[in-house]
């Protein structure tokens, strides 16, 4: 009896000059219908091969899918065969009288189509399956739980007759599966994967009966893609991620292409029966018919007559529709932005990066965003005369990659590029030693990825940029240094704005420098900082002396914000004795344990970035002072805050597990006695129990904290928990159960 009663499939292998396409289709069909493997009902699978894979049969099968599926169905579609392209000018040459004027390049649209078994180039309109018609059929489906896999980039055999057309030139134009994806994508979040990029081919390795793309798909459907399962199912994003990674591992010249804004991470197949021993004992048996929790936002504003487009490209801790907070709505409400469409571009909440929702990502994930952006500019956003790009964090690296890859002719359409908190120069050698970077050595400032990106950028653009560029650093960025944001770009492009790595792009009102910068840049107006304190900027840029000269003479009259700036500047000049004197004598600092925590946290972050022991020691000193003050005030919330940080630092910096346990006990006692519940109380209790070896209790409390936390809080909790656990257990093995648990709970 089938296990996935509402899972449906349409499998097509056109055959003809591509016999491997039939083998591919039949191999997938055999896995899906096997009750001990994928678990589909045979009556819910349609297989079309050779003479059955005609345009009429394909359309009939699509109509049958529309008829038999509902909004809760999952739909697996696979097509192996040729994909074709006709341009408007091809059609003019074929159908119009000789001498009919051709369209100029910017008006010469492409028409992508599938090439069924009965396709006749002399009668192409009657025998093709046009991509736009296929999109209309998919839009008629009630369900958006659809994955469409296209293995259709086989150049040989793709010819069109006609005396005015050169076959060899046409073959080059036919090698473009990305255009096909964009024409089929209905904008509702279905997943479409093509076997390779433009100008690449789908390979069949010599020792394989199937194409490389299909072989990798078969591997994941057979459950060969991982060692352990957290549930008895294989989900759609697992399939996509495995194919995207595995294909280029086997053949670097072939890289699949996928759209990104997916509606739902639905169940695609079952874990095969013979692999049930690999399923976790705590696995949740979830159904495949539950509705997506959130609607996928694929547009902020899209209008028929707009000629200009703003694309918002997020970093890897966020998602396309949420990273930039209210900025899109602020822009929509400003009349200066009339004529501009605004769209998010990147991962939706149902599409997980390889390393999870972390600040850092793998280069494979950066490539995926870059591929999609570059392809969208060239094939999806053809109606726009001007395209502006606003990016955050590692999304900015993807943008730079894409700008290097797009055709020269497209550069004139890119009007503005604004990169917020982007580590363009990579991560320093010192920071690579930190505890929170999660194996992202490929982003090392001296590594091949960053070095090649910078070399290519300087070679292609230098300082003669064809677009207006702004690179923006935050005054208090916890993750990306000012140097990495700025160093490779001209001074006139650099801007510093108040905020942290995340708050920088999520202003709470329109009266904010981030919003002002975006608006002024897009409208080609002059920008001046109005809302960022000059002392904050100087401190972020290392101009400490200017801050001290301004604030030190009036130290006795400073308010708390000014006092903090003065302390930070003195620290920057390594005038530590004066800092301690201020903390002990200034009336605003004497009883302010929270200020001690801010200072301790600042040095803690520096330590984690540089592994400089002196920074760790300063952090300990400030937290100890804060703990002393909070004990005098009998403030349990502040006691457990300082104590848990001291437990962490004594483990990491001093490698003193005895003192670590003492502070953990103190944090546990204070948190337990504090009458108010909060996310940070749960996280503190979890961390304290971990230090005391009570791992089951720690796991339970971490689960509770994860339920309460937003993405920023999750990353912060994961940083501490991961760093502490790997130090305690002396392992960074990503397959270790507790490390996997932390990643699943806090980075998924």
C-alpha cells in the first residue's frame, strides 16, 4: 500500500535522438512506484516516453494532473529531452516575406519550448510545447507543492530548417535552460531545477546508464544523500540541495540552475524501507499535506508600466521578503519612487542555505544566489530599462559575482548598487580562528574565492564603474569589520551608518540614515548623514583621538550615550587605566551593571573575532565588575547575565573548567530565582546546564529558547552554545548529534 496517497508525478523522456532520456524517465518511474522506496501510488504516476511523449500527450497529462490533484497534493514533474528557442526574428525569417525588417536586439524576445517526440521544425507551432503555455497549465493547478526538473540541454540534434537560418548559430542559442526556467516560473513559488547553466551541457558519465543530473536525483530518491534522518521522509529542498552540490562535484563543468523563492518545503518521497534504521528515534511523523505556515512574498510592488526595478538581495541569516524590514514599504509610499517596481530576490523561508540560516554561508549558496540574479537580469527582467540592487551581508558577494558574469550589454541597465555590511575583503585570518564561523574557511581574506573575486572585480571595473556604487558599514557590526566592507572600494563610495549588522537594514522609521541613503541614491540626490552620531562614526572608523579630544574635557557633564562613546574611544587608544577610573568615579557608571555588560560584550566579540587573549581578559574584567554591582543590587536578571558570560569566557579564554562550573551554578541559581520568564532566561538555563553536564535538560531548554527566538537571537544563542560545546567536547564534527541538534534548532 502506498505511503504517500496524495503525491503525484508526471515523468517524460522524449527519446528519438536521446535514448538516455527514456532510460532516465524509466529509472525515476521505477523508484517512485516502488512502495518500499519512494512510496507513490502507481495510479498517481504518468510515464510518457518515445511515441507517447508527443505534445498532445504531454498537454493531456497536464490536464489530467489539474483534474486529479488538489491544494494539498504534491507534484513531481520530470522532463528529459531537448529544449528549444525561437526569437521574434527567427519567426519573422521563417514566416514573413523575404526582406521583412527584423526587430532591434532590445525588442527581439525569445520564445522557449519543450521539444516533444513528434516535434517538426517545419510545423513548429503545431508540435512544440511552449514554455508560456506550460506555465499557464501549472498556474491552473490548485497545489503549489510542485517541483519541476528539466534535463533539456542537449545541443546535438537541435536544428531548425529554413534557408535564412544558420544551424550552427541556432545551436548556440538553444543552449539556454535558464531562459526556459524563467518563462515557466509562474511567480507563485514552485521549484524549477534545470540540469545545467547557460552554455553548458547535460553530461552522461562513461560508467553511468543515466545522465549525471538524473543519476544524482536517483541517489537522493534512494536515500543515499545522508547518513541519518530526523523524519521518515525526504523533502523537496533536500533533493534540490543535494543535486546542486553533487552534480558539480562529479563534473565541475556542469552546474544545475534553480529558482529560489519556494512555496513550501513539502515531502517529496519516503525514506526507503531498508534505511529505516537510520531514522532518529525521536523522528516526527509529519504529514505531507499540511499547509505552508506563511505565504511566500515574491513581490513588494509590481506594475505593468514600470520601467525601473529595485531588487533586494538578502544575506543568509534572513529571507527575501523580511531582511530589509519596512524599507520597501517606505519607498512605495514615496512619490519619488513612482515608476519603480520593488522585488525581493533570494531564498524564501522554505529554502534553506547549506549551512542553515547563519550569518555565514558556503560559496555554493553564494553561487546559487548569484546564478539566479545574473540569469534573472538577462532573462526575467527584460522589460526594465534600469535595475538598482540593494544587498545585505553575503548577499553583496552574490551581487558582485553576478555583475561580473552578466553580459557587457546588460551593464548599462544596472543603475545603482548599494551593499550593506558586505565582507567584500573576506574574513581575516584572526577571525577565522573564532568559534562562531562554522567552517567557512572558503571566505578567508587570503583564500582563493575572495582573492579571485577581488581580482576579477578590479580587472573588469577598476574605478570606472558603470553604475553608482555605495558600500555601507555599521558602526557596531558584530560580524563584519569596517575594513572588509570598505578597503577594496574608492573613498567616495564609502558610508558609515549607525546600527548593528542586522539593525542597519531594518530602520524603525523613515527618519533613518539607511532609508535616506537608499532613497537619495536611487533618486540621484546628495546624501548627508542626519541621524548617525559623529562620535559613533569616528569610533567605527578608528578615529578615536577625535572623539577623546571632543568629549574628555566635558566628561563630568556627559550623559550615558556620550560616556559610552568616550569609554570606547579611550579603549581604542588602549588607555585602559583611564577607562577604569571613569567607571569607578563617574556617577553614571558607578552603579550601572548594564554598562559593564555592554563593555564586556564588546571585548567578548572582539575576542571571538581575533582570538586575542587580551580582549578576552578585558571582557572578563568588565563582566566581573558588572557581576559585583548586580550582586550589591540583588538584581537576579543581571546576575545570571554576567555569570553565564563569565562561565563561557573562563572556559574559552582561561580554559578553567572549575571556575566555569562555579559561574554556571551561580547563573543557574539566579535565573531560577528570577520571577520573570524570558528568552534569555531559558537560554541561560540551557547553557548553565550544559556546563554542568546535564545535557538532556540543556537540550530541552534550548528547544524552548528556539521556539521563542527570532533569527538574530538564534544566531547569538547558537554562537555561545556551539563555541562552548565544541570546547567542552573538543570536537567540531558537524555530524555529532548535539552539534546537529543546535544547527537544526537555531540555524534552520
